[in-house]
C-alpha cells in the first residue's frame, strides 16, 4: 500500500510499470538496458479514490491525464530500474498529495505606507534617469 495522504492509500496493484531504454548515463550498455520506467495510474477506474477526490485530481492534473483517464509518469534519472521505479512512485505521491491538498483562501492585504513610499521613490529615480538620458533641448 502506498500512502498518499493520512486518509488515502493506493494499492500498488493499481499501478502498472513498463520498462524502456533510457537516455541517461549508463556506460557501454546504455542502449541495451531497459532502465527507464513508465508508471501508469488509472485515475478514472481507481477503487481507492472517492468521486470528489477523482474530480479534484482531474481538475488539478488535467493536463497530465490522458483522454482515457490514465496518469502517466516516467523516470530515467538513475541507472537502475529499481531506483527509477521508486522515483516514479515518489513523484506520483507528491503530485497526488499536492492535488488533494485543500486550498487555503487568500487573505486580502493592503500595501504598507513604507512600501508605497519605496515604490514612489523608485518611480521618481527611474524618471530622473530617463530624463538625464534625453538630448538637451535646443540641440538639433
């Protein structure tokens, strides 16, 4: 079982892994060894997710989810297939946890008096710089 959030775990059987040849480091046998891992997770058919969780994941990760509802990640950082598999699972956990995290409402704030003064002073300084760059009046 893979823990995503304190109240959500996903069975590892729901994930499918496929190994392909990697483009990363590897020495002489880099073109022969299949160390790149492609992880596939079917968001639409996962029994671990509730309907609200599924909708939230689709909303937040919509650009990463394919038309058939499958989230696909790949990892080729490491030379070993096992380490790439672990890296792909870690990325999946991070993506899903961030997508399911509740949004904190923005609290409206106002700029302080000092920040307004700094902004206006910087505008004055920038304006004087530009004025000094101009060609003097009367020189043609």
